[in-house]
């Protein structure tokens, strides 16, 4: 049993661990994947916001130049003074831009410059800026507004372009062209802007690209040009901390839950072995002892209120019932023995009466030795004087022979009657001995009546006729009785009470037993709330063969109970308040002395 339990618990543990793994994976992995996706979206949004802010600063600077009276006048009358004051390398460095250009409405470049980090002119980049301006639809880039921003490729570099219409400071007047500023953005600027290692890549797609790897996620955010298409991409990598945290948490949760499940199964195995298997093994050992010894001794209860305790109590109730049934079988065997003994006695009586029957039959059928009429004629003839001497001698011989035959027949009859008298004496002795045995009182001893009632309580508690509540005192009350016969009487009275409750038709009822000692007697009252009976029918209840149950046949009967109680020196009475008001059986027995009570 233990090995099988270990196997079952192992299978349960493996299945539980797999189920927990699948459950945790189904819960934790999607959650952390969602968190990681949210974090990636945050990185993308922050990158887009940083790039937008980077270009917005250029747009803000170029807007100041666009809405400016000096720029408006310059576009009408270009002057060296304006170019030296507002278009110098120092001015561009202060604005933080590398490229700057004024474009006329007819799209020709009025002036353009591109300076390096040291403030020196870069003609190649200036030419690239002019080509970029020529390739860009400036009106589309403004999208109907007065200013705009976008990214563009200028030579080998990528720059944030700010574009504005040239108007008066108050925004009036017809626009006289465009002013354009360019701020280059490289990998260094991008890394400083995003605060993560990043680089500018070309070419690029028009959408955000997220490529998750084992430990990092590669993100590419497009830098969009004036036409909305990407001119480059800002690419950087972020560690998959959330995903790795999720994997570590998943592994930790699986390991912890598996360990916890293993501990629970070990504790469960110990608990089952101690609380279930050990009591069941104790019950099995007790059953083996009962089977080996044949003694229906009760199992020592542990006072538990759980199912195991209920099993022990049910097992003891079963043993008590078996013990009672054994006693009933013994009583029935005794009664059967008495019945067989009575049959044997009748057989012996018949054998003893056979000679008497034979003698009487022979006596009735035996004919007289000499017919009376012939003897009378012979006597009459002898009385006459004229009978010849020879004739008289023959008659005398005949009469003497007749009297001798009569004497012999009378002696034979006397001997046969003597034999019949002896056979009759034998019959009378057999009958007398049987009557003496039948009227002998059963052996009595000190018996605990409460124990007898408790052992027969199963008749009421486990009755299939109705649901019956049963109560009786627990204290010992010792009376002088025969244990086997008293157990039969109490069991019969409890069975009658259960049948009375069932006959009432309510489906439930109660039986109460009280035991009291009064004037040297022990009085047992068995009361029920069954159908009861009319008081005038009480005497009939003890008649042989009488029963209020029309379907009943057999059983011990109240007649036997009353006679048995009387043979033990007690009395049995029945009383009821009326039909439907229940009944009480009052059993009175002699109380035992202190010595017998102590022994019992």
C-alpha cells in the first residue's frame, strides 16, 4: 500500500509540476511580453519625440528669420550688410545650424552657406544643400503653413531641415520666398540625444522596425523627408531586461512551485500514512486477531471525530451486532437442542408405550382357552346322576383341563400386565424428568443492564424502517439475570419499538431508555413515540401467538419474553396512554449485590 501510495503521489507530483509550468508560462510569459512590447513602444515614441524636438528647434530658429522685416527687405534688395550681420558663421554657430539658405519664389537660391565644426566654409556641402533644395517640393514641405520641418540627405550627411516663408515681422505682406536652415545629425548626436548607443543608417524603411534578439532588441525609427518617405533611420539596441526578468521569474516560480508541491506531497504522504494508513492497518490487524481467535472483542477507539473514527465506531457496532447474532444463534441452538431433546423424549416415550400397545392389542385379540358354553354343558352333564362312569370320567378330565388352561391364561395375562406397568412407569419417569428440566430456572449472574441496552442499540439506530433517535443512560446498573436471555429480551423490545415508530407513518421517531434502582430492583423503561395501543388490549399482548402486526410471523414474541423474564425472577409489563401516543415497556429485575456488581 505504501509503495502504491508513493507511486500515485509521484505521478500526481509530476502531473502537477507540468500543469504548474504550463499555467505559469501561460500567465507570466504573455504578461512580460506585453510589458516588453509596451517598453519597446515607449522607446520608439521617445525616439520619435526626440527627433521631432531636434527638428522643432531648427524650425523655431528658422521661423524667427522668416517672420523678420530685415529678411523680408533682403529678399527684395539683397545686401552685403545683411549677409555679414545675419548670415555670418558666428550667427549660424549661435543658431546651432550648419547650413542656411534663402530661396526665391522662383526656386533659385539667393544665398546658401554650409560651415564645418570650426566655422570654415564647406563648398561641397553647400553644393549638396543646393541640390537638396532643388530636389525638394518646398510648398509640400510647408503643408500649407508658414513653417515646417523634415529630414533630408545633404551629401553624405543627414540633417534636420527647418523651412519658413519670408514675411514681415507682423506676418503681413506677400511671402518673398523661403528661408531654410539645416542642422546635421549623426550617430554621435543621435546617441547623445537618445542617451543610448545609436547610429544613423541608410537606407531605411518607412516604418518602425523592431527586431528582438536573445538578449537585446534592435529598433529602427525612420527619419522622414519632405515627401513622407524615410531618408535614414535611427537604429539602436535596448536590452531585453523585462523579457529576461520574465524568464527568470518563470524559472523561479516553476522551481518554487515544484519545490512547494514536493514538500506538500511529502507532508501529505506522512499525514496520510499517519492519519489514514496506520488506523486502517490497526483495523486490519484487529480483524486478523478476531479471525484467528474467534473472539469478537471491540476495537479500541481513539476518540476521533473524522471518517476514520466513524469507521472504527461502525466497525465496533458491526462486531457488537455479530456478537449479538452469535448469542442469538447460541440461544436458537439451545432452543433447537431442546426441541430435538423433546423429539428424542417423545421417541423414547413412544418406544416405552409400544409394549403397552402390544400387550393391550394381544389381550383384546386373545380368545378364551375353552368356550364358556361348552364348559357349562360339561358341568351340567356332570351334575346329573344318570351319566355313565366312563362318560363322567371324560367330562371330569375335560373340566379339569379347562380350569388348568384358564389358570395358565390368567397367569400369562398377569405377567403381561406387569410388563405393561413397568413400561408405563418408564414413560412417567421420562415425562417427569422432561418437565423438571423445562421448569428449571436459568442460571443468573450480575449483568450490567446499561451495557446490554447499549449493545442492542444498533437495532434502533440502524433500523431500515425509519430514522430513529436513541438515548440511554451511560452509568452502570447491575441486575441479576441471564446475559444471553436478557439480551434477547431487550433486543426484542427495541425491535418492537422500532416497528411501532415505523407503523406510525412519520418516517422518524425516538426511543428513550431509563434505568433506575428501586427497592432492591432494577427498573428498565423502554419508551417510544410510536403508534401505541389501547389500554384494554394490554393483557392480550402477552398471549401466545398474539401480534398487532398482521404481516408478522415467527420471532420470540412478548409471550416468550414475559416467561423468560419471569424465569429470571423479574416482571415485564406494557403500558400506553392510547392509540398514537406511544408505549412503554417496563422490565423489572432483581438488583445484584455489591460483590456481583463489582464483578460485573
